[in-house]
């Protein structure tokens, strides 16, 4: 099956947050609070603390997804990342935060990379391959905007 450039598609943001690194770390690892901050993630709960969590996402058209995530990167107050799984044994996405301590502020780099698993983005591209590049670009832009919104809401809530 043609991948149409979905696997490995990536986006990211870099945001300076006016909070010390330990406060930002407590926010990005508070999976149960993502529903308060994210435009898409409406629920998160740890299944095994610092190892696995579940999440529910709701999209503008009302469609909801339920996923399980496995923490793959955990460097206290530096890096935090996870792979996202649907019904398959391979992840369809990887999310990661990298924190740079700047005293009273923290530089946050957040990235998303699409994996080989089946996702809504992949299904949409397969259904309309003539618009693959446009669809991928549009979704990546949306994810980057959501990252910025989530980080801004997190900063406001923690402050």
C-alpha cells in the first residue's frame, strides 16, 4: 500500500513559557489535565504512572478516538515523550517535549511525528490520494496550532 508520505510526517513548535522548568515539567506530565488545556484531547488518565496512559480525543466534526499511549522518553525535567496506539501493535504517532531550563522561564520544544500505524490522517490520504500532500500539510498545521494552544492554556493554569 502506498504510504503517500504519512509515515514520518512531522511538525513542532518552540514556545518560551514564563515558568521555571520544574513547573512546566509538572504540567506536561499531568496527563489527567490535558483535557482542560487541549483543543482535541478531552480526557487522559494514567494506567501505570510514568509508563502507560489512555486518552480520548474529540475532533471538530464530533468524531472521537480512544487511544493507549506508552511513555518512551522520560528524562526528568528535560524530555518526555510517548507513542500512541490504536488497535494495532505499531504506533501511529509519537509526541515529545524537550525542555530547556532558562531560570524563571522554560523553552519548550514540542513535536509530533506520524508513525506507521493506521490513523485518521492515513485513512483520509488513502481515500483521496490526489489531495495527499494538502491533507497532510493541513493536519500538521492544525496539530502545531493545537500545540501552541495547549501550551498557552497550561501556562495560564499553572501560573
